C-alpha cells in the first residue's frame, strides 16, 4: 500500500455509502463465527488489521473479546468509532499503516485477524507486514488471514494484479506463495481455499489459520527492523 492507495480508500469511505462498498458486510463471516463457536479462538485480546468500518471487530467485541481495530483510512476509523458507539460496544480504533507502523504499537495481542486485507498488500511489502504481525503477538497467539485466491476469476481476469471498479489494485495469491510467506513465522493449523459469499457475489479465498512460532526461522527471513 502506498500514499495514493491510502487516499483512494479513504475517499471511498468518505464519498460512498457503506451499502455500496463491496467489502463492507455487517454480518460476520461464517468461518469466523465457526472459530468462535467451536472455541478454536476464545475471548482474548485481539487486533483486527484493516478493520474498515469495524464490523468484524464489533462482532468479536460482542462475543467477549477485547478488540483493537486498525486501518490506514481515517474515514474508516471514524465510521468504526461511530458504529461502536451506536451499538454500545467497547472497541479501541486507531489509524495506522499496518506495513510500516505495527512495530510502533506499544501493546501485544493474543489474536491477530485480517479479512480481505492481504490482497491490498503487494508481495514486496508482505514480508515486513508478516514480521510485524509476529512481533505484536504474544506466545502461542493465533493469526487468521483471509485473502483472494488466484483461482478466483474476479474482475474478469486471471492476472495476479487486478484493478477493481473502485480503482483499487489487488494481488491474487496462490496457496504456495502464502505458505512460503507464513511458515517462517507461524505454524499453519488450517489452510483452505473456500468459496465465500460476499455482499454482491461469491469469491474463492485463501484462508489460513495459524499459531505464532516462538522464534522466526532465519532462512530467507528478515525482521525488517
């Protein structure tokens, strides 16, 4: 993500109604609900990375989680804060670039969660992002990442980089490249490529549920300090 992309997404939240933003779904995704209902993730201190309007963060808060939502779009954080107030739920929300600024956060969490964020982060920035996620998590913490699979034909293409109708550019990943990205830092407990229903249609996603490794593997792995 760069400054131009930050401005573009912030403008989407400022100028469009939430009903017209494809990724803004008030109903929590079933895969997340199942993790909570089955106890695979229990109420804990959680961070929602790329939280947008805060829908998923508020769902977790309603289930007893102590949630911090992070997004680099100030307009999204304003909306998320308003949504929390209107629903009488307690969440912390902050504006931050999840690639560049995670290391500066002064807390640590037991669960990190990004849904529909990683495909906004291009491959050259992903190692720094994943190192940052590892750094802010406590021992044995869980990490859930869900992003577009290259198997999906969204936006009429099979290219790795695809431009959306809203003007954003997304990167569609293979399972192999994500496993290579995650494994130095996390034990992959479950990896799926499910078709998930969205607001307007269904898409094929990469779903990775992981546990933090105590120490990152040194091979091909830089901390980017």
